[in-house]
C-alpha cells in the first residue's frame, strides 16, 4: 500500500496523512493515532528514497559511538535508548546511522556527516565536562540533541536528561532517615556529567543531615559488576565499614550484592543498597517486588523523547533549543532496611 492508497482508505488528504506519520504538531492527536493504527494494520512503510528526493534530506539520523577504554557506550542502557529512539525514527520514515570510531576520531566523524549530508541530525551520547562536541556540531550546522547535559549554559542547546542530582539526593536522604551514617558512594566516572551531578546530590544530602563525606567510602569507575564487587569487598573489610551503598548502576549493584553475600551477610538486613536503575527492557530489577531499592528512570522513554525532539528541530530549526528534564522515581525494594 502506498501513501495515496492509505490516504484514500482513511478518507484524508495525502498531506494530512504524511504530516501525521511525521509527527507534525498541527495534526490532531486523534487523527495521528488513527493514521498510525491504519499504517500498522496495512503494513504501510514510507518510501525513504521518495521522501529524500521530495525533501532534499538524507532521511537518516547519526549516532557516533566511540570505542572507549574508559567509558564503554555499548551497554544495556545504550541498547534500550536506541530501541526507544528507533521506534520514533521508523514511524517518521528515518533510518539510523551508527558510526563506531576510536575515541579521538569523533570530531572527524561528525564533520564527515555534515560535509557529505549523509544525516539530517545527530544525537550526542555520554556528555562530559568540557565536552567539545556541542561547539563542533554548532560550527558544522548539524541539528543535534544531547542525551544528558554538560556543566555549561544549558539553555543554548537541546538536551534530554534525568535529574541525576535530585535522584541521588533523595536516595541518600532515604538512607540517612533509615539511620545509616556510613554511606558509601560507588559512582560512575566523574569526568561524565551524570556522575558529577550524582555526587553533588549525594554530598548535598549528607550536608543536610550533618553527615561527613568519607573519602574511604567513595569510588568512581567504569560501571561494571566486577567494579562493584571489588570496591564493596575492600570497603566492607575496613575497621569501620559502610552500612549502606549508593550505586550508579544496577550492574554494579549486583557486584556489591555478591561482595555482601561473600562475607556471609544479608543484603537489606546487614547492609543496604540503593542503585540507579534505568528500567531496562531485558534487564529487570526483579518482578512485582523489586530486588533493589532504586532511583528508576526509563531510558527507552528518554530515547523516544530525544528522537521526537531532534525530528522537531530538523523540521523547524528556527524554533530554538529545547530541553526536557525527567525525574527519577524512588522505588522501594528488598535491598534496604534500618541501619544495624
């Protein structure tokens, strides 16, 4: 079925159907849902080549992924983000271009995309302090959205982020209110913006409860299971070990749990854990009752919002930067309890 046939079947103009499929805001929500349902029912797929010729666009979105020795992007979080963004791209007839490059070749990849007009926009992943990519994409004139933020003026570029500072502040206050006074922070790499903000929230909550920041109970590394196990094992062997851990990743939290159990202790009774849980599609935090108490945020939904924002910037580049801040829910699970 082509666009003309789909429009005739719906009793709508081809322009209205096209605009509904491409997410134009002037199309009524009821009409958009009706068009999308009909497109699914009749297995309609936009002709990307025809769209490209008609619009002068590449009908593709770029994602540049560095092969990093310090912050590996190819992980379950990235997979869920791409799954959410991909839903929106496909609905609008856009392809996704994934470019994997060495750490020092990201700038070249973005310049090449802009020069060859191979994509209509790009998503920046893993923003870090002093990130040069925002200035670069502004220079080459490629529409972009940052998944996250960088600690500069946040109003002059488009981004989608979770409120990491507030999430970790709430989590730390919850542990303090349970009576915990020696709280360990196992953070991500603190060159990354999300980790900087999480530490700020942690320290703000400690200060609010008149608790000291204890350097021996702080680590910042790549968020792997082995990192959680090794860091927790070291800290639990201290003369004054932590009674609670605040952890930046569900994967790392699993390593912390392994370290607790290796010492014959019980998670939630002897030692508490709160983790950041990105509500991943294929890596769930337990069933009806979560295993871990967690600050929960859907990264798949963040992918959808980012993609919709970027397509909107491509359609209307003069509308200015846009921002969307998501809040994380504090979900209680089996991993927390009163301080022993």
